[in-house]
C-alpha cells in the first residue's frame, strides 16, 4: 500500500523532532568533570540568577577550523557564528560559580544581515536559526572571578550523503564579567570529544567574538586621556560645527560614516603604511567608521573601524576597535584605536592591543566649491618616527557631501554655511543680460523644490543634479513633490551651489574618466529666477589625493513653470581649457525632463477631473444601453433592424479593455505614477468602479445582441435582412482592414525611422509601439461604431427607427467627449510626459492629437446625423436612389 505524501512528510517531521530532542538531551548526558573540572569545577545549582552574567550583543565574530563539518558550500565564504546563553542561569553552592545553558550556532552567510544595534549598525547574524545551521546545545559552568567558561554538549549533523550523527564537543571560552575594550573580546575553542579516527570527529574550531553590553566601561578615554588629539594640526574651534551634547549619540550613531583615505607623499608605499592592512595588494583607499555603542551620560563612543573595499566582511587584520570622546574645546571627536593581535591562524589567542593609533574627526562649519566633505579628519600614531610601527598622518574625508545627506537629499544642519568663491568669475562668463521674456512667464523660485533635476547626455544614465545651498540656505528636497519652506531670498540673480553625481544605485558602477566630467562635479554660480538661467563653474576631482579640475563651465535653462506645453531643461557642460590640454573634453549637451510642483498640482487636478468624467461617461453608457433595451421591448418590431455587426463591434470594444485589465491584474502591474501624483487611493478606488461599470455595459450589450439575434433568427421573412447584414459586415470589415493596414504601414515606417536614429532601440520596444498603435486603432473603430448600422440601413432600405435617439446620440457624445476634452486640455492643462498621466484621453486607447481630434469629432457627429436622417427619411436618403425616398 502506497504511503500518502502528506503522511510521509508528517512522519519525517516527527522523526526529525525526536532526533533533535534526543540530540539536545544527549548533551546533558555527557559527563562534565572529565573535560572541564580543571578549568571550572562542577558545582550544585542552588537558585536562579541571571543578573550577574554579562550578556553581549555580537558585533564581530569569526571562527577558524572545523573543515570537516564547516568547509562546505554553505559555510566556506563567511565564517560567522553566534554564542547564545540562555536566561536560566543558576547560582551554585560554590561562590562565584554559575551553571549556564547556551547554544553555539554556525550559520550559512545568507542568514546574516546588516542590522542596526541599539546604538549603531553592524554586521552580525540574524536572530533566527535556519535549517542550514549547525547548532550545538551546551551545558556547563562559568567562573565569575577567572572569567573562564567551560561547557559540554552535542549537535546533530548530516554528513554528505550520510545518516544523521551526533557531534559531541567541549567548549572553552574566556568570558570576563567586567567588560572593557579588552575584555569584550571573547575567545576560545570548540573541540570534538571523539577520537580522530571516529566518524563523529571534527577538527578543533577556534572562536573569536567582539560584543557590546550595557555595562561597558571606557578605559582608553577616561582619566588622563589626552584631549588635544589634533594630530599636529591645530584647527580653530569656529571652523568646526558644535554638536549638541544631548544629541551626541544620535548624531554619531545614526548617520553613514564612509570615508575616502588620502595619503601624503611620504606614505605612498606599503613599506611605510602597512599598519592599516592591505587592499588588493595596495594601500586601502576606503574606511568605514561604525559607532557600535554610545554612552549619553559620559559622552563617549565605542567604534568599529574597517579598512578596505569590503565593508561587510570581517577581516581581523584590517579591523580596529576603539573608543572616542567629544572634545568641546576643539569641537572634534578624539578616538583611540586598537588592533586585534595574533589574528592569523588559531583565533583563541587573539587579543586587543597596540592602542597607539589615533583618529580625530570634525564637522566643517563651512563648505567651498573644492571642499564639501561633511566629515574630515586624520589618522596618525602616537609613536615616534624611530619606532617600528610609525606611519605618516593620513587624511580622510566623508564619501558623501555631508553626514547629513542620503541619496542626494540634504538635512538641516545648524550652523553649516557656504562660502562662495567663484561667483565673480561666473558673472564675467555669464553676464545675465535679461532678454525680453514672454508676458506672464514664471520660472522656478529659489525657495521652491524645482531646482533639482536629472540631466542626461544621451550616452549616460543615472545622473542627478541637486542644489546644496541656495543663497545662505541649505536646499532641502523630499521626494517627489515636497512642501516648500519659507526663506528670505536675495534679489535675482543669486548664489547657488550644486552637486552633479550618479544616482546612489550607480555609484559603484560608474567610473570617473578623464574625458567624461559628468560624475561627481561640485559647482557654484548664479541663478536668475526671472529668466530661469543657471550658470556655474564646476570642479571635478581627478583622483585620490590630487588636485581638482575647476575649469568647467555649466549652463542650464529652465522652462517656464506655467508653460502650457511643459518643457525640458536644456544645458551644456564644457571645458574652459585649451584643446591641447590633457584635461580638455568636448562640450556635452544635456537635457532633463521637468517635474514642477505647480504643474504636478495642475495635473492632479486634471486627473481628478478626468476620473469624474470617466465615471460619469461609464455610467451614461450603461444608461444609454438600458434605454435601447427598454425601447426594443416597447417596440419589438424594430429589433430585427438593429445591426448585429454594430453590436458585435461594441461588445469587442468593451471586452478588450477588460482582458487587458485582467492581464495587468495577473502580472501584478501597478502604476507607480499614481503614487507619484499623490492620488493613488482615489485613482485605484475609482478604477475599480469604472471596471465594474464596464462589466455592466458588457453584459447589457450581450443582452441587446441576444434580443436582436433572437428576433431575427427562425423567421423566413427576414432573409433579406441577413443578406443586408452580410453586406454591411463585409464592407465595414473591408474598410477596417484597409485602415488597419494603413496604420501598420505608418507605424512600421515611423519605427524604422526612429531605429535609424537610435540603434539602441530594441525589437521588443518596436513591438510595444506597434501594439500600442493597434490598440489606438481599436479605439478609432469604436468611435465609428455607427458605420455598420449606416451600411445595414443602406443595403436593406430601412425606414424603421431601429435605434433610440437616446442610445445613438448619447453613445456618440460619450465617444466624442475624450476628443473634445483633449482639444481643450492642450490649451489649458500641460500634461506630464510619463506613463500613466492620462485617464480620459489616453493615447494608448485611441488616437489623440489636434488633427485626429478634429477629424474624429467631425466624423462621429456626421455618423449620428446620417442615422438620424436614415431613420427619418429612409435608409438611402443620402443616395441618388429615388426608391430610397430621399433626393
């Protein structure tokens, strides 16, 4: 009898649970004294006590060894572990000895993440245990006086293509009670209790873990700590920002602290500066300063300092741990840093030592075009030049313009100011002779949020241009359309400073080239809000430690805020050097789309208006269809004279949008621009109502088609009507097919022309454009929904009033409304040029332009007039046939 798969899964889960429980219980069956009595004697537990044990939150951890069980694909890249003491710690009958239960967990690197600790971010394991982890359950004793911890226990392990076995082990750790920078480093070894020839044996695993705790003390920056830690550089106090003592911990631990290192000429070789480690056989160029713990009362901070290009991986040879104290006399932070000694090979002997490295950092009180680092500082050693560990002072600067900046956005920094140094040069290069502008044109104000833009040269992507300062004020932006703050602005033109750089996403993928100055340009100049002209001189850094190229001229022209057609920001970046100069580059023309706040507000109002109009028109479609059904029931004799082809085209016209909506629903497509425009909830809610009304209209049309078909079928008197229906269907289908071929010809020709201009356009994009044109043509067919009825009336010489006036005139008005509105909106409402900015007159559902709107409007009205005349005077009233009854 075959076993049910679910029953098999349950049995496997049950057996796994039993085996795990057996493994856990086996740890208690191991004898403690033979393995640990010489380190911490075994004692009898008396009463629970969890307050004395120093619980640590891991910040840095690493292990070596255990290749047999830990050298597989899951563990080979990152060697992290976590030691988790349980809360049920007990006193014993021996003073200072405590009984402890704990878990030692080795996990694969994908289960480690960058989390924020209580006082700062650090890279350490997540709190959950994965199924790929190796978990030892341990029991033992800890000595409060010696700081020794000894435990025995077991773990369940699946060898490659083997059965589950138990790994019995003994763990020895140095775990001090009084935590300082020296005793916070936990070291030890996990050893197998099996013999080397036993299948359960594994090689010794040496462990090292550095943690933080609430009872941490700061010995390096206490007592006689030297406050004058300027590294030989005496900087006046007023050139650095003062930090609020009550906000010191928040300021130092909640911001990004990534730095670029700048070496002096004396420190250009590994021979002189190996104290900081190596990065790809060269001096490290980057540094991460991570505040992992801060004391608000003492105004002291504990730091983790990493050197090299890989911040997430812990390398003991390139990692320092340190303590810092804020010097209010100098407005700077003084750091004493220590190395992790004996970190090669076995880790059980690693210790914190060699605390001769010093760092100081400060927050400059003012910026210039060549100096915009939010944090600057230096690294040096307190040893003399004759000592073996001496190295020359190293300068570091924050990688971002400010510690108060993220993704190009600035935060308020009390006291920070900007010193403009090249505005006189800008006035000579750009005289700002104000031309005669169009009456009523308005340009972005300096206190608005419209001065940020995203330039594009056509061969680069992911650029952003953000003002740092406008006048004496920090420029703040909150995406996408923030609320402006009031600020007193000088008369136009006024000073501005900008930063042009890649998007945060592309920071690591875009390199600075000698011939491409677009990336990482700092600029300052003048902006005239009366004409929208921006002229600046820019500087770009050539390479680490070298000078800057400040012979760059940037010019941009903003379009009017109230422009009916919208517009683009146009500009250029050019070198002011001679063509023979190695730093010269050709002029680069740039454009950028504009997303003005004022235009966005108008667009939101337009979207709201369009949604109301769509709701009304969708409701009226249902009303008009209902009126035709009621008219047919009151006048059943007219049902056979309703064109089935017309109803069929109407049904297809309502079915296609429903299918497309269903496709988007299954694909999970959502329109991000609804959120961008700030009306996502309103739009989505009303879209649901519109879809519901479309479904109602669809079923009403099916009902009308069923009534018309039933009235005509099975009656031999209506054979002539079927002949007329076939003729009308053939002629209308032929006309629609010819129109379709013409549209495909125009679309293909247009796409071939664009492909000749832009060879990067993909085939998929061309197919997308052709599909869009086909859908738009479907909307055009719906606009002429009365054509089959007109042809049917001509071929069967009808004098019946088959269609109610409310139905065909009302439906005509509904089809006419988007085109009339589009003509009006081109005069009154500028449309943002991105996908999803249309609801009523959507170019993806019909043809909308001034020419198309006029032609379609006249055509739709003409068809309605023809139906009126046919139903009043006869089906051939517009022909020369006298029998038709109309000449």
